[in-house]
C-alpha cells in the first residue's frame, strides 16, 4: 500500500513507526513530518491543513490510504476531499468530525443516543450564561464550543472563576470564534481515562485505553497542556470495561451518526470520567490522543494498516484489535516555557544512547535537525517511551532513558503513572 500520513507530532511518529512495520506497506510519505518520522517515511513539506495540497499529492502519487493524525484537517474536510477523488481516508468526514469540532453537537448526539454524559446547557449570549453560572453555583465547567487547541475548558472552583471564563470566551474572545458559543456543564468527579474505538461507520472495536497527564506540573498542578505523559493499560479500565463502553457509548453514537447521514469512520477517542455511577463522556475526539497513541502503538500486536483498511472498508464486524500483555509508559519532554511560549533552538544530545536502553522507544514531536545537531522546535519535543512486564518496570525504563538525554532546555514531569502505581 501507498500511504500518506498527515501531521508532525509524537502521535504521528508513533503511527509512522507502526505503519512501517506492516508487510503491506509499499511507500510511506508524511506531510509535513519531523526528523523522527523521516526515519520511516519520506517527508513532504505540505502543511497538515492544506487540504487541496494533500489531496493533490495523494492523487499524483497514487496513494491508497490517507491517515490524518490531528483533528484540524478532518474538521476542515480532508476525508471528504479524499472521497471525491476516490482515495481511502482513515478518518471521519467533516460533518462526522463535528463530534470533536463542536462540543454542543457532541452533547446533542450523546443525548439523542442515550449515552451517559455530564449535564450541560448551551449559550450564545454572555448575559444568560453568567446568570446560569450564578444559578448553578460552583464547581462548574465552562467550555468553548469550538476547537480551542485544548485550552477551551475551565473547571471553575468558584462562581467568580466561572463568570470570568464566560467573559473571556464570549466577550474577550480569547479562543476566537470557538468561544462565540459555550457550554456550561456540571462538574463530574472521578478518574479520567482515554478510551479508543476503531469505527467503520457501523461497527466499533476497542483499540485500548490509556491515561494521560494533562497538567504541566507534578501532582496535577499548573495549566493544562496537550498531555505530559501517558500509560497503558489502565488498572481502572480493563478489557471488560472497554467492552461495555463499546456497547453503551460507541455503538449508540455510531448509530446516531449514521441516522443523521454522517457515519463515523476512524478512531473515536472517548474522554471518560469514571464516576460512582459509571463512565460518563467528557468529550469526544476524532483521532488518536497524543501522547496516548505512542503507548498504544507500543502495545499493538496487529498490523495497523490492516486495521485501518478494515475500518475504511466497513469490515470491522467480528474484527478485533490485540494489545500485548506488556505495559507501556511515555514521558513527554517539553521545551522550557511550555505550555506558554516554548524556548526554541536548544540542542538535544544523547537520544541514540537513550533509545538503545532495554524496552525504550523515543518518538519525536517538535524537533529539527541542523547538520548533525538535533534542536528543539516546539512545545512538546519528545515522548520517551518504554515497555515493561508491568507499569513499574515500564516507568523505571522510561525515566532511565529520560536521564540519559542531555537537554538543558527541556523539562518533564517525574510522576507519570502515579495514579496506577500508587494504587
Ligand atoms: P475536554 O477538553 O472537554 O476533555 O476538557 C479538558 C479537561 O477538563 C478534561 O480532561 C477534564 O479534566 C476537565 N473536564 C471537562 N469536562 C469536565 C466535567 N464535566 N467535569 C469535570 N472535569 C471536566
Ligand atoms: N492527550 C489528549 C489529546 O490528545 O487530546
């Protein structure tokens, strides 16, 4: 198969790594890619959001399958544009990608499908939203409706904080047009898990689950990030819980999307809160998580291209995805300043020695090469991953590799996996 992967992060490096292990692969390109991805694919300088450019490249190079990593090209209609050219795309159409692109839409689908989720109200008017925050009291959650680069959610501990979040989104427009409409949601308590389902429009198959660490600081402190580390499996969400989630969450959502004329194909990422009364949906994403993807790919025993192809062909009936018994844990190394403005251009040394340690795989995100030197070029720069017989072993191997890397401009959390490991 001739495959075009889209994106440039740690998630896409992990996808490139897994795809390149497939005997079905003939050629792999990645747009735009990064220096780690370049070890598995030919990188082409097309931005991930240049839909016309991506489709032109796919057509000109007789690509059989397009694999978008991030959500932006999906929301912008990459799968639709591929479909018009008769090119398979492992990802949802623009209308189906609204499950991530609009939180109000996702909520509406959950309600129509009878899927457990936090109670929410939708507002287009700041005055009415503020009155609602006052009426409901705190804690309360304020969410921008649209894509806000992971920064659109405020879990407000006080009414004042809730009101400030409404004003920031709707009046100051800190999230741009994404905040013109907001959701005000009941605050759920519990542990969060990222659950992934492979979907072919009708059938869904569990792809495994992981736990992410969203806050920048140890002990879940400081601002939210794209994710500072992840591990899989998750002790609180076993294969039986995954089976139930397919039955009670994913399958009803697929049926509802199909009924609306927008069948969902690709990976449905369910952000779940494990509450006292069972799992409830916090959000949907229409792609793999980053860094969750990195640890899932390390555990995957099957051919990723076969699984993606089966999803595109509507063949997931009686399909299954096997993850190995080993645990995997990934630590994100970020550039100083992240999640604010990261310091770029600092040199990273010792990656090869770190990657040679037992069980270790290192995925690149924001890196670039300058001659023989590897430099930081982004917020999240590397995901240092390891597998092990259990999470404790995976963690000690991953941190042994982190400690081998010589990078004064970077930092990481030292407590990835604490929830599972302190149990
Ligand atoms: P989201 O982008 O919707 O996943 O929200 C980002 C983060 O905000 C989630 O990972 C949760 O930690 C938190 N969050 C979102 N919705 C809720 C909720 N209803 N109750 C409590 N925490 C929430
Ligand atoms: N790690 C969470 C996400 O990819 O959205």
